[in-house]
């Protein structure tokens, strides 16, 4: 959600046409975006059972790479047609989709603290 907020801040800064605001907002947006990806990889690791972990993480990263390839093309097209602010709002909406996807894991995910990996998938396996 912070990544989406950072991009919306960048959209607002872009509308000011002041390079200082744009630079500050871009720095924050980049900080939040990087933080979200840094936290995503350990989460991916916990979602998948140990015997499927490498495949699950690999597929998740592959889907992310497809998004990384198509996003600049889509956002450039939107910016050409409607302007920079609508393109950045679209980017923020994509970040919010990612935040929404994390909500079920937050409420229904397995707490991993002090739990062996093998028991995280099947909590009834605890001895």
C-alpha cells in the first residue's frame, strides 16, 4: 500500500512541474516499491510447502517478470494517450492489486514463528 501511495505522491509531484518535488516523490516511491519486493520473496517462500517451494517461487518470479516487461509498454501507451498522471495512477492501482492479494494471507496464513517449515503447511502435524 505504501508503494501505491508513493506512486500517487509521484503523480501529484509530477503535476507541480517542480523537479525537486518529483525527485523527492520518486525517491519515496522507489523506496516503498523496493521494500515491497524485498518483503515479497520471504512471503513466497512461506506460502509454498517445502517440496514445492522452488517451483512456486520460480513461477511467482516468472509472473512478476512478465509484469515487469509489459508494465513499461502499457504505462507508456497510457502516458502518450492521457498524460503522465493517469499513467502513474494506473501504476498505483496495480500496486493496490498486489496489496489486496496479500489480505487473505494476512488473515488465513500460517504463523511461521518458532515453527519448523514442514509443520507450517500442516499445523496438525505438530507433536
